[in-house]
C-alpha cells in the first residue's frame, strides 16, 4: 500500500468517525432525555460513561470542546465532567506524503527550499493540527504547527453536536442557562482555526511580557506562516510536572512565573490565556534550577473590554472590605441580570472560593488537601444546589473563560504544591489599576499587532 493510499484511508476513517459520533451523541442525548422523562435525574454514571464513549470515537475538534466543557465548573454535572476530563484530545497524525501536500498548499511548490530542514514526522499532535520541528535558513530552531485539512467544516459539525448536549442539559437541569456559554465556546474554538490570529496573539504576548524574565514567548516567523500554518521559534524546555518533586523554592518560582504570565496581561491589558493546561507550558533552566516557563500555545486567548477587568478588580476590593454595593456592581458590570439578594449570596459562595487565596495575606497553598482534578468541584456543587432553589441564572459569556482559566491556573498551583502569598502578588498586579490607563494601554498593544479592541 502506498503512502497516498494510507493517507486516503486515514481521511476516510476520519469522515466515518464524524458520522458515527454524530449518531452516538444523538443517541446518548435521547437516552438522557428519556431518563428525565420517566422521572429519573439523567445524571447517572452510566449516561456519563456512554457520552464519554460516544465522544471518544472522535479524536478531533469535538474532543477539544468536550474537554474544555469539562473544565468549566458547573456547566456539566460532576459525573459528566469527570468522564470527559479523561478523554485524550489527539487526532490521527498526517503521514509524510500528506504533510508534503499540505505544506505545498500553504507555502507553494518550493516550500522545502524556504527551510534549512523540516522533519516530516510530527513532533506532537493535537486536536486541530500537528507540530513539526524545523530549522530556518539561518539555523534557527522552529516549531511549525500545521492544521489538519477540513477543520472548518469539522468544527462546525462538532459544535452542532454540542448544541444537542446543551439543549438536553437545559431541559434536565435549568439552574444555569448555558446559551451564552455555548456562544462563547463556539466563538473561541472558531478563532483557534485562524493561525494568523494566533500569530498576532503570540506577538501581543511577546510585547506584554517583554520585561518579565520568568516567562519566554516564542518569536513569530510570518514569512513561514499562513492562516493554517503557524511557524514559531522552538523553545527548548521540560515538562512542568518533571519539577513537582523539586525543592519548594523551585516550585514556587514556577508558580510565580505562571501567576505573572496569567495575571499581568489581564490586569494591564485585559488579555487572558484561556487554556492554562500543563501541556501549554515547558520549563527552561538556569543550570540545575528552573529559571522560568515557556508559553507555547496562543490559540485560546480572550481579550476583554476594560469594564470587565474593572469588574474583577471591584469584586476583589469589595470582598476585601465587605462592601456589598461594590460586589453587586461588579456582578452587574459582568452582565449578570435580575440579581436578588439570594442570588447575590449564592454567587458570593463561588466568588469567595475563587478570590479566597487573593484575600488571605499570608503564605499558603492555593487550596489544602484538594486534588488538582477536583479543584472547584465541591464549591460548584454547592452553588448549583442553591441555584436550583433560587435560580435560574444566565452566565454572561465573558465570564466563561475567565472562570475556566482561574480554575486551570489553580490546578497548576496544586500540581506544583506551591506556597505563596497570593494576596501580595495580586495586590501588586492591580495596585495602579484604572480603566482609562488600561484602555489606552490595551488599544496601543492591540493596534501594534493588528488586532481590534473588543466590543
């Protein structure tokens, strides 16, 4: 069998998987709805396992979305979140012959002559594309992320399947209206298909973190990039979990780097990295000790209007001084509507969990005796239970990735078993905050890399 035949078989298999998973997801949705119709709660472990099995047949965009949903607290029942979090988001790799054709489609027939070298076997595979090691003509090490074919149609088809699950969830458990969440997830996943946008994101992060020695951002090679091919400098590093048994000093250094990589862009520019997953970071050394982190992936970036960042700061200061009016103002700034005193108290349960380490002026862990995979689950369950009685509440779409990223970041701190004064780190990040200054700083930074300010 030729390489072309093998590649055709892979593509045929991928198409059949999409069709099969669509049918399977519909079947599970009907099963869950039927449980609800006959007086059951539809949230048993069997249904959760069936959904995971249905999605597990497709290692592509829907897998990425499913895993994303599993990390947004309380969007899915705990049983479903647990099952979906186990899934691995990897697509079948493209073989060398197919890679050659894809690279020719992106850079032209003479594409190989534009590199010093190019490894046709992928170094890493993900849900939307795969990464190849290469060198530039001047010998610089490169990472080339090449998108799988037909991802646009695949993503749209997968998002339609996800709508089925959201609709079933709304019917069986109306405590949280997930419609805005669905819009936000769809918007971010669609953005990840545009590698030119991701290149702008990488350049934006390079500017925002230019003075931060704990964080390295790869250089963009625009002449070797297109809408479906992104070429960045290759940053050598080791997996973060390789350092989980290092000294507390080393672990705290990495946790501080993570904190600054996440909170500095947000507090100063209104930008967050929406996917603080361990696979998106590596560690660079200074001799035997870790010196900081490499930030590798810029697909899932969320840019907020200054008013949203103002709401984050207002809530922090409101909780710090027990200023209820300021707390309510923060929720309303974010877009929560129809708030009663009961709903405010329920939202405060979650807020005091997320902000708890930031309000506590002492050296501490992010959470004691909690597994990284369980971070936030107990509090989400408490909030959900209360909302079933006093809700429903519509979660504003801007809130989704902010919430998800905060949980993901907390999970990294738990993996590292870091002990820091998070209050002082955060207080320093927002010490000189003002809406006007952030708006001016954001506008200049976005304009410099060709991005538009958020509406």
